[in-house]
C-alpha cells in the first residue's frame, strides 16, 4: 500500500482487503496447501492450534486484522468472506457497530 500511495494510485482506485474467519488450525493448513493466493502465517496457525476454542480464536484474529488494516493509508474497506460462515462473520461485524 505504501508504494501505491507513493504513486498516487490510491487517489484513482479503491483497495479492499479480503479476509476470512479461520475456523481451525486444520482448515488454515488446508487453505495454505490448496488455495492459490492464500498465505496464513505459521504464527497464526500456532495461535489457533494452542487456543481452547479454535473457532473463537479465529474470530478474534479476524477482528485484530481488521483493526490493523483499517489504519493503513489507502485501504478503503474489508471484504469478509467464508463459505457457510455466516454466524462467524456476523460475530466479527458486531464488533464494529
């Protein structure tokens, strides 16, 4: 984003970050292996794996990442995605009322 801002591209286009809620360490590992363009860092996978509730930890991580991305100049929004994860995504969204 820094380079895009330097080139004034963010004045001409909007950039949206795509995020999903990770349900488990197992699903994170599967996504890294099987979905092109997905890169879930090992530290995130370890954090989920070591938690008492993997699904809840995935929601917490998603919220933290949104907060982080909101502060980056040039980021215009977040696209939350997740197959059959309506409840998890609703939990994330409810934190930003």
